[in-house]
C-alpha cells in the first residue's frame, strides 16, 4: 500500500529497477542488490542459530583449482560446512562438493566455489575468520539473489518490498551501497522547475 515505507510497486525499469509509489513520492529499488541483502540477513540469522539448511547434490560436483585456491578451500572446510557447503578434498588438485545451502536452489557450483576461493585468497591472512565467513556469506548471497535482467510480476515486486521493510539493514546492499532511493513529490517538482 502507499502508506508503507516502500509503497506500492508500479513498474520495473531496465529489468533491474522497481519503481514504487508512496504517499510522499516515489522510490526506486535495485532488485538485485536488495534481494542479495535479504538473503544475506536470512543466512546470518540461520548461521547464528546453526540452522542453515543444505541440499544434497544428486551428482556431487568435482571442482579443480590452482594450488593456492585449493589450499584456501581446504583450510576452511569446517567454516564452509557451517555455511551449508559440504566439501571434501578430492585427488591432488580438486575438491568434491556434496551439499550446498538450500536457499541457493539451482546454483552453478563451479562458479560459486571459484568465487569463494578467490574471496578467501584475497582475504588470506589479513582478516579474522569471522570476517572471512561474512565475506563468503556475501558471495553465497550474490549467487542466490534475483539477477538483474529478470522480469518480475507486480506480486513478486511487492513481496520484495514487504520483505525489505521487515528486514534489518535492507537499505544497504552487502557492499555498502544503497538498495533504494526515495524522491519526494517536492523533489520531483523541483526537477521540473515547478516548485
């Protein structure tokens, strides 16, 4: 409804921005960044209560790495398991992935693991395990979120808006950028030289 913080969805723009109408004006929402944040916050809650659900891969995936990336993954098998990634060493240059976080649904395991390995190598010794986990969570959330370019129905758009209103920190994406911007009617009138 118009009285809620993020209003009522009216349109999707450039297949990534939701335009909604509020009592005060309009809000423009970045659907990918917003959904990524929602997934991240949900996973943080599940992580805190140790309830991250996993899905068993029907066919376990073998992922091959260069040595430093392989080492980074193998050094973090336990914390990755806490995040819903059940991985075992496999051969000299690979790992085998048996389970992934359930909320990812169908996911490109190869890409996800490569991104996580890169994240772990770039953080290497400079950060605490908690920070690493937080960064890996953000990577997982990115892989599971509504992509830019996905056409959403009005019902889906409004559901995203309501979920954002009920989720802490949803005004910022996982990289610290805003997930939405608001323009009041007076802002818009000023842009048109009406005020």
